[in-house]
């Protein structure tokens, strides 16, 4: 039913809990997992004004995200799932919805809260926006 799923991660505790659900979905026919980490462009812009420093920092954030995804890939592969890794720089919720369509996934599995609970209280959570804007089903895992 859900052969190809999208697993957006910010490497928070909740996203680690989501990983357990992703592994269980193989029992429902999941064969491939697209693992996505989105570097928030607004936070990157806010942190740095110097263009050269910002580009260096963005490259470092992508490198670290790729490194942090290796254990996830290894774990999912051990469970018999094929993986595809993506790191992007954009608005997280918009990018998740864009990647959903681009990758042709049949389900998004996302945590209810990310790293910044304060930001979510003030601006609305990424997962809430994904639920409202995604074209297909979204499974939200509570913390």
C-alpha cells in the first residue's frame, strides 16, 4: 500500500521515534524510504549576513546532515528497505510538500514536533502545515 515513503528528519528525539514507525511500515509493503533533511533557509539567512561565510556554513550543514543520515540509512537497509537521501535548503514545510510530489511517495511519516517547540508555538508547526498541504496521506507520530 505504501511502497515508497518520505521520512523528513531534523534529527530530534521525535524524529528518532518516527524512524521506528518507518521500519514497521515494511510489514505493510514499504520498499523504499526517501530520507529528507531540510536546512531552514530563514534560519540560515538570520544567522549570517556575510555571503561567503553563509555559503561555507550551508555546505558544512549539508555535510553534517549527510553524516547524521548514514546510521539511519544503515539501519533501514538492515531492515531490508531501500533508501534515498536528500538534503535541501528551503522552507521546511514547502520543501517536504515539493519533495512529496517530485519523488512520487505514497506516504509522508513525520514527527509531531521538531527541535524548536517555541518556534512551533509561535509560527505553527511544520507537521501541521504538511498535513494541511500534502497531496497524499501523512502519518504524524506524537512524541
